[in-house]
């Protein structure tokens, strides 16, 4: 099943609600919640797909460019990797349903690995996803996967070749796995921007790449104030106390969040306390 619709229509909200209902009925162990990235996983209190299914990030063939000749009885499993096999079987033995959120970030190649891993883990090699029911949630108009092929991308017709790269095999199998989705639920009611219908309509046009020049003016009128944009929106203004800002770096996000926390504590006449964390592990190649 696929639950889809524009951002802010409540897809993640439903995923969270299902989780709570199942926990209430002591059936939480039958469901797993995964997402392609750490941030998306955190929103549903889940794990990344790689962690939840023990999929190694590096490939057996690191370049992905090496060619394999198909039809020589070669087993696909040799180019896949599943670690801690018995641990994985134990962890997944009671799981019947897997939710994957932010599906636009899921590549065909990774879906192929999810399918293979579940077949192996559930010991049902003949069944798609090892017989586990997959519920995808997300919006395919949003960000595509990094370094992989989007699930909606059609596969080019077979060029009568017997030589095919690992990456291509994964892509084709992932696309076939995606094609097993037979139920689509469309979300359309806007919750996140319900108090700002003008903005919601412009965002909807941005989603379908049909923005007007007025939309561009509207977006530009909402740029946060900075040295580059001295006339921009002042997030410290009480009018914008509940406004969400979209930023392009984690650093800027942290900066805005801490300023907002200080403003909120001043408005509510509360003291703000900053706890500095000390990094004890040495991470090579990372600058702080
Ligand atoms: N049925 C609902 N009733 C009340 N509030 C809701 C409902 N559904 C969603 N919301 C609220 O609307 C906001 C957006 O919801 P949510 O994050 O689930 O949307 P989404 O479709 O997953 O968006 P995105 O595609 O950007 O991840 C959240 O603050 C959520 O709490």
C-alpha cells in the first residue's frame, strides 16, 4: 500500500497514530517503522532502513560499475550483504507489517535490498518482501533519493544485452518490487498550512512545478531576515512565534532554534539554560 499526498496532509501523523493504536493493543511487535534517512526515521521514532535490516552501506562492488554476465547461475545474494543473520531473523520473526516513511527518498536499488533481506530474514524466498506487508508513505513529488534511481523512474526497454551491471540489476529488481504496490490512498486535506491558504496554494503549485511569478514574489516576501536580506521576516517578532523556517544547513537550523528558544524564554519570563556537550570520541575527517 502507498499513502501519498502533498507535504502537510498528515501522512506521518497517520503513521504515528497507527503506531500508538497498535501499542495500545499490545501489538506493537507486529509492526516495524523504517525510513531512508536518520531525520525521517526520527520523526516516526523509527530506524533507518539500513540499521533496521542490517544492510551494509558499501556495496560488494564499490564502484557499481563492474559488469556481470547474467544467466550463469549466479546467485543475486552474492552481491547483497546481510549482517548478523540470526539476530535479524529473531528481530523480525513476529513482524507482519513494515511502514516505510518518506518513500521519495527510497531508491529502487535500496528497495531491492529491502525485498531480498526480508525474503531471507522471513525464510520465504518465493514471496515479495518475505510475505511482510509493506506500507509506504510519502510524496513522490518531493526530494528524490541521493545516488540512486527514483522508484517512479521507468526502466528502459531491454537492449538485448547479456551484460548488466550490479547497479542495473538492483534497479530493475527494485522497480519490480515497487510495482507490487496495488493500493494507493490519496491524502489531500492540508493541515500544516491550514491557517495560510494562500501560501499552501503556492506550495502546491511549486510541488507540481507550475509556479506563477506571483508565487515567486510570495516566497521572496517570506525570506528570513539576515545580513543578505535585511528587510526579511524577523523571526524574533511575536507575530512569528509559531512560524516554521525552512533552512538549507543544520548549522543555520541550530542557530535559529537557539535564538527562538531564547526569545520564547524571555516572552514567558523563564530562564534559559545552555548545556554544552563535550565530544569525547575522536572522529577523523570531521571538523567542529
Ligand atoms: N488529522 C489531523 N488532525 C490534526 N492535525 C493533523 C492531522 N494530520 C496532520 N496534522 C498535523 O499537520 C502537520 C503536518 O502533518 P504531517 O507531518 O503528518 O504531514 P506529512 O503529510 O507527513 O508531511 P510531509 O510530506 O512534509 O512529511 C503536523 O503538525 C500534524 O500534527
